[in-house]
C-alpha cells in the first residue's frame, strides 16, 4: 500500500475512534420539526438524537474522563424508554435565576430551565415524564461496573432544508453542564415523523 493511502486510512480510522458516531442520520425519514421559544419552527433532515455522558476509571480523577455519546431514538428517563416515533415531545421549563456574562460583565438573568417532558403519542395519549438521567445500562451497556459514569446532556443534531447544520442541547442532565442558549432559541417542542 502506498504511504499516502496508509496516512489517509489511519487518519480516517483515528477520526472514527476519536469521534464516535451518534445515531445514524435519519435520512430516509421525514424531517423532525423543531419548535423554538420565540414561536418559530424549523424542519431538520437528516437528524439524530444522542445522550452525552462521561466515564472514568474508579480511583482516577473525573478531570480525565472520556466524553462519549449514546445514540437514541427514544426519550430515556431512569430505566424507562419512551418511544418518539410519530410522537410529539413537549419540553416543560420554568424560569430560574442564573449568572451569565452580559456585555462583558457577569449578571443575574432569568433563563428557562427544563423541569420535565410530555410525550404525546401518535394516538394522542399524553405521558408526563420527570426529568431523570438515563440508567447506565441504557447509556453504556456492558460498561465495567466499577467505572464511574456521569450523564451530561440530551441533544439533537441535524440540518435545515437549506443545508445549515444545527445542534440543540435539549436539556442538561447534571449541574456540571448547562445548556446555554440565546433567549427565544430554546427548544420547546419536537414533532417526530412516523
């Protein structure tokens, strides 16, 4: 094999190892419709959902944790799995005081904080879902029981119909990670295709 081909192959393989794939983009499906806090909405296709989490060996520092993603096609809360195919996911928020940098200085501002979800099934049944980090077996099946695991966030990635890449942090799952979005750009509802 030629040296240049070997370098390209190694670079490709290392990229796959460093950046594990999320759920394969849903190219064959209809777009997911994202509704934002300012009343606007946009379709994303292809799109993918994932949970971000970190793992580290017992006895080592969390500063050296490996950040990973678990692809998802459902909402996970504890050990429960809520299907999203053909459903609408409403994100329940309430306003809370947080410190943010505004015009170069730190100020107290009111921001929306996710408190839970409502899954509205294709048949119209509404299920209230408490905000709860997913169980470790959903995030990392087969992970060594002695390893530490910290769920971080629930995210949506996709492209608009014009090809603009968008990424939304739907909710943080720990106080160590915060979804910081501009006012009015928080996701309030997602409509999933059948």
